[in-house]
C-alpha cells in the first residue's frame, strides 16, 4: 500500500499457496531506500521458511531529511500492525536494512513510546510495543550525517550499476553540500534524536542480532561495533555477527549458511522472549486487579480501625489515653467522683471502677489533661459546688483502701 513517504505490503504464508496456516509471528522489514520488492525476496523467503510472516516497508529517499514524511509512513505502518495484532497478538521482530532505521523505523519507535504524536490510541501503541520481541540490524545502523543521502544515492546497490556516472556523483555531492549549509543544526538535532531512540529500546528487554562486514563502505564496522558495545553496556542481549568480505546488504547472498543459522536461532529466541513477556504482563495484570480489590475494601477497614484507635489518639497533639486498657463510661450528662468504699447495689451499674494500681498522682484529676477533657464542660471550677460524697460502708463490706469510684453527676 502506498502512503506519503513510502509504501508497505504483506507477504504472508497463507497467501502464497504453500499450504501455510494462520499468522503466528511477524517480521517487520524496513528496507533500504530505493529498494524494490525483488531485492528483498530472498530475505522474505527465509522468514517464510521459518514460519514468520513479513510486513515490508519501503521508504522514500527524502524521509531521512524530512521527519514529517517519515512520521506519516510510520503512523500508517503502526495502524496496520494494530489492526493485525488486535485480531491475534503474536511475536513481532523489527528487521532493518541499511538506512531503514533512519528513514522510518526510529519514527515507529517514537510513536510507540508516545514521543511522536500522530493521534493514535496509546493503548493500541502499548499493545504493539508489548509484542516486540527482538531487533535485527543488517548493514546498519549508519550515522545520521548530511552526506548520508549522497552516499546512498551513488552507491551501486542503489543505482544497480558497478560504477555510477561522474555527473551524477557531482550532482549528489552538490545537493549534500547545500543541505549541509541550510540544515546544519537540524541534522545535528536529528542525529542525536535518532541514536537516543535506538538506545531507548533497551527498556524493552529483548535480544538484538547485528549483521555486518568489515568490507562495508556505507555502514562502517566501527560505527556498528560501537553501537553493539553501547547496547551491551546498557544491559542488552546482543549478538554481533561479522564477515570480512560481504558488501553492503549482501551478507545473505555471500554467506547463506551462516546467515540463515544466525537468523533462525534469533527468531526462536525472540519467540521465547515473547512468551516470557506475555506471562510477565499477565502476572502484572493480575497483581493490579488484586490491588484494586484491596483498595476497594481498604476504606471500610480503615474506618473501623479509626473508630477504635481514635479513642487513643491525641487531642491537639496531646495523648488522651496513655494505656491500652481503659473503660468507656455510658452516655451521661455528668460524672460523679467519690473516694473509696462500697456502694448500694442499685447504683453499682452506674459506677466505673479505676484500677487500684493507679496512685493518686496517676488518677484522673480535674486539673489534668484528661480531667479537663472529661470534666471542664460539665462541672464548675469551684470545688465547693461539686456534688462529691463519700460512699457509706455497709455491713457486708469494709472500706477498701486505694479504690475510687466515678458516679454520674446530678448536674
């Protein structure tokens, strides 16, 4: 399907008459600029033989210098993935060739991270991100410089000829110089943004397969080696496969056995990573549901706890009760305080007995903090007006030393 900035299309096993089944895994192929479908046929056939379908994306040349064009193509690509993965989530691997990351893939990653706003639903983007299980870099990444486009334009893999005409080389270099003069600061900004986006994928906790050659004049080995080293320093699981003589994006053609073995092993690992990620996400979802249930029942528990523990809470910062064992009187209008002795049986239910272990200093006093809280409202300041009486002793019991009683006040 053609879009603004390039085109993309599916190559599924069940569409090729080979007796394939439903989609079980997807490789998103970010092809190099000016490539054609026939240039990627061998790679697509390789993925097909390993039971992986392919979504192939061809970017236009100017996408590297016009981020809006790259973002539009990336948005269409993500929408296509959302439509496919909503029907059935499957493992997803991003395979980039040459300048593919510069022209489209890094914008796809920014959309999935919510950095590049294209109006897509963030839950859908998160679903696609959770399906990503690995990255394959073939003859890339390449550094984002102003002459990158000129080097790609005159390269034999682009022109399909061994030696480009000199006028064409002069024109390409002239355009690169003009772009360098006009967009120097912009190129530096895009370069920093590009590398930062690629390194940020380390948070996905997925493996990387990097395929390169020392004979690659467009993607220098030192640049790719530095990229792989940095990913490893950040904690990434990186496998770097290096050849000595294969040209740019020609590693599979020159080293089929090694290339196929490396890709086959990597895709198997990516499928295992996807299963682990799915189980981890399921556990996290169950944990969140359990936490939500606990949050719903927590207010009831807290209110019950507050009703009991609040009795022992402070008033204006001062503790009201300093012991865990206390008695709460019935609802009364006032309190009657008396010294020792027994009381008549008909009034025993109105008494609150204080522990004899408390001495006179520890007892409840009107001038104490607890006494002020309990008695200030109901009794006058003048002690002579208190209705305080000594309990009479009866014939059945004698006055017991150290016992106090609190009786309701008639006030």
